[in-house]
C-alpha cells in the first residue's frame, strides 16, 4: 500500500474523572494502515516512529508533518514479533550504532536493521519464534527470549555470549534490570529475576494465576509491572512484593510499558488503552476500536505513546490535562502546547502558549518552570505575560526541582542549576553518575545545597554546593542505606539539615556540613513511608505508621533529644485512604495523594511556622507571647529547643519551666552561674550530649581541672585519669573521687592503671579541695579581666 493511500483520523477523548478530580487523559491520533496485524512500533525521536507489521513493510511516521513513508519491503516469509531501537544515550559517541534497531521474527531469527531499512545482519537465535528482544541501557548487550524457552544474551554485533536460562515453556516477555545486571522474564505463571552473575541468588515468585504475557521493569523507580491472561495487571517491587493488583478486565493484558521517568505506565488489551500511575491506580481508560494492542512504546520525552494494534492501526496518544497547584494558582495543560492559569482568589484566567510541545513543568516558590522539546520558559506568578526563555541543549528534560532562589533541570546528559533569571549557576557531577535514572526521591535542592542519592550504590548520598557545583568539605559522601532524601529549605548553610528514609523505613536527620568529622545522624521516626519539608519553615511532615505526623522542630534532636516526642503533631490516618503519599507541604496546607488516586488536603496549625520566624529573627519576647497565647505544650517544647540552640538561657529557663522540666531548669541555672564563657559553653554542649566538644572547649581555654571534672561527673574514669596524667595535674583528685565512688558501692579497685598510680600518689582531701578552689578562683579572675578588657574596648 502506498503512503498516500493512508488516511488519518483524529479523535478527541473525553476527560476521565475520579472522585470529583480531573486527571490526565489522552488525546488520540489514529492512522489506518492495513487490515493485517501490526506487530511492533519504536520511536527514533520524539516525533518520528517506525512500525512493522505482517504485511512485510517497515513504515516511518512523522508526527510533525503527518507524513508516512515506506522504509523497506521485507521478504514475504518475514513475520515480525518485536522491535527495539538501540539506546540513544549509549549511541551518542557512535551515532551510526544508534541508528540500528533489532527486529525479532517468527522464524527464530533476530535482525539488526539500519534506519534506512537495510538488514545489516540476521542471526538464527531460537527454535520457534523469537518472542522478545531488548537492548540493555548502555547498548552493550542484547537479550532475546524464545518460544523454545531459552533466554540468550548477545553482543551488540550479534555474537552469542551465553544462554542465561532454559525452561520447558515459552518466554513471552523479558526486561533488563535498572543497572543491566539482572534479567526479568516470564515463566508460565511465574516471574523470575535472574542476575547475570552465575553465583548470585535468583528470585522467583508466582505472580498470576495463568500465563503471564508481558512484563516491564523501570530503571528510575525500580518497579515491575506484569500482565497476563487473567486480565489483570500488577505492580511489584524488585524483591517480588506485590504493591498493586488491578480489577479484572474483559480481555487478557497484551501490552505494558513504563514511561521513561517512571511516573506513569500504559496498559493495552483488546479495544482497551489505560494510563496508570506508578502506584497502579488508573488516570484514564480509553476504548478505541483497534483490536488487541500488541505493543506499546513511549517517546523519549514521555509525552507521547504509540501502540501497534491487531486491526492494523498505529494508535498515538498524547498526555494532556496535567495539573499543577501552588497556593492560589491552578495550572492545567489543556493542549500539548497550551496551558491555562487560574487564580482561584479572583478567578482570573491566563492562557500560556508555547512554540513546542510541553514535556515537563513545575510550579513552586512563586515561579512556573516549563520545559518544552527545545526551550525552557520561566514565569513569575506576578506576571504571566513576559516569561524568560532560554534554549535547551537536550530536548528530553526528565525532572525539574525548584528551590526559592533557583531551579534544577535533569536530562539524559546531566543536571543543571539555573537562576530564575535564566543564568546557568552550576552542574554538579560525581563519578559514574547516570542522569537518566535520577528521580525526585533521589535528588533534593535548597538555596545553597544539592543532595544526590547514588543509584548504583544506595548507601551513598553526595552533597554539593549549589552555587559552585563542588562537593562539600573533602568530598566524602554520607553513607547510609537510603530510599528517599529531602533538604530543608530555610536558614543559613551552617544550619542546613538533610532528612532521609532508609531501607527499614526509619527517618533520620543529619547536618549537611560536618567538616570532615563523622556526621552525627539521629533517628527521629520509624515506619515512615514518605516525607516533605515545609516551603517557608523547617518543619517536616510524614506518613508514619498510618498516621500523619508533623515534626515541628526536628533539629531539637541535636539539642535535647528527649524533647523530640513533645514537639510532634499527630493526626490519625483514619481520614486518609490506604497508602497516602505526600505531594507538597506549602504554608499550612499539606496535599496528599491517596491509594486510589484522589487528592486530599489536611492543615497544620500556623503557630509553629510563626515561632520559627521569631526564632530566626531572635524575637524571643514575641515568641514567649505566642506560646502563652496558644497554650500548646508542643510550642513550649519547640521554644525550649530553639532557645538552647541559640544559647538564650533566660528564655529557655521559662520554656522548660512551662513544660514541667524542673531538673533542666536547675541545670540551666547552674550554667548561668558558671564563672567564664568557656565553662558556660561547655556545659551547654554537655546539655546537648556533646561530651567531646565540651571537653575540647575547656582544654582549648586552658581549664584542665574543669575538663577532668566533666569526665569524673560522667564516670569516664579512664579519660579523666588520662587527662590528669597528660597535663601532670589533679591525678590525686581523680584517684580520690574514684576511691569515694567505689567505697559507696562496696567495690574494690581492679583497674591496673588506677592501682599503679594509687601506689605513688597520696590522697589528701584538704589539699584536693584547696587545689579545686584555687582553679575556680583563677577562672573567675580570668573571666573578670576579660570582661574589663571588653568594656574598655567598647568605650574606645
């Protein structure tokens, strides 16, 4: 059939609604091809598609010009099954290699075909049909699965490397793992994950009640989807745990495909096309008259979908009706190149037109950032008429992350930070970085810091200066098994904190800057499934053990960890459906997505954010008035932690008294009575549990006895003796306190070092008391002289 005989039909599909909320839908374009089964499709670029069918033709479709051309006429005995293009990211250095795709056929062969339609090589691979053929992510290997039950790995030139598995039943579908080091394949009702290393453990589980027809494994979110003759699709994690199972459809699931960014996937069946969220619930269901949809392929930018259909149609779908919300603005992608901005306060409507197709967008911190296939648009929420526009190097932006002062773009080549004026700021990198698999859970941005989780080693978090792109300190990353990371958004760099959830679903907090020392990582929650920082205050919220929990002042764990339970706000999860996920936390409003896909909103009391503002501006009197007005114990606990962190002892004494912590009030009075600033600082550090730092402060100030006494009070006897011997003073003091301690508990000395020094040192309590008093007098005198010098300097 000649290309000019092909006729085009355009169908607008109505919006799909769920729970009163409008979600993404499809805009379908269909081209009628022939009344022969269309087997497979594959994208060469965002606007060009190749298809192959049982009429023995390879056709090229251009979506920009709506033209269709014949690429090649194949032999009459050639019946294609699967098609997959060589990955473009791998072929950037060798462009000719990237112009090749593999076609598998029913005669047991796979064929390497050039872009102009010439068969470069044909390989006898299997007995019976080759049911699936897939390149790995770097293009170094090809895997095929056959009707004979064999799974084979080939080099990119078509040379057999190994037979990975053999079984008695056909392997209908196969997929590579995210790092190309594991293979997922079907085995009847079973799914099997087999590592390439022979000694590694194989994971196998029963996934469906009947034969499984299709699987796909996403490299970004590490999730697996499967579909079979039981008419269901299911979502799994990489350990084989079931995350979602669909209700049964009318016909078997014949095709499945992940969107490149891992946020969506598409499912095809007989006269059925469904768009789903990564958690499994459905955005939209369409019923085109296409017969069975045998294969689905996403364009590299994730905005378009193509399917090969049993009645000879190629079906094209485009993502529309996406929504972004921020404060009083709701933005909707009404067409592929058009957005509508609604201000819900005054109901003003603005329409934004773009030259090219919208790929990604983000709305936060008063700015809308839109990435099209060629350009980036930056809008200020105060003026929607004059955007800032700059060109993009790559047309496949996969992620946009915003902070208050700048934003970050991720594409296949790298990640780039820009100011809202369009000025490039930095482009952080680390060894082995793969930008194509970075997602929102593994990357976080603040005004001064960018945090990246290494996908190849999930124990590693890289921290960079957002303004220079250089790693902090000596470049040594944080190490912990991490699932999700998030940087707080407010305050200076020296106070920047990063929160992360580990494999055990425990929530931890640590400082970004730890100056080469071992970072202090504190656990602040357990069974936490998701989290989000507030945009205007360092308040953290999360879903913890089916409860909505807010940490009003998470940094209190570094000041007084016993205050942490008193600074929590907990709301029962009964008002939320199964498995809610936090979308955003702006102002006092938290947006959550429930397990069925509907959006729900909850509010957090406004007082903690106001208290954070007073603390950052040292308005302690206002903070006291607020706590007295609100009459909330959690606010008093937050104020106690904030004032101790700021060394505001008078206000801290009032706050601790308000929550009934009398021992801490007494200790604060003790700190205030210290004769020198160094002693006060040391005891404040001791108050926070920082023993080594307190000792270092005293030793640096020459207060040897005070450093020894700190260790005696904490029963660190060996350290106290070590300091006394090293500085040749107060050895008898340590021995005397040690002897009194043992006598009180009716025990005898067994430590060899103490026995050794006890033989040559006489313990005389009168001399010891005199030495202690003399040390304290020296400290008072030194502090008084420093005060006099300070007052004289101020007069000058």
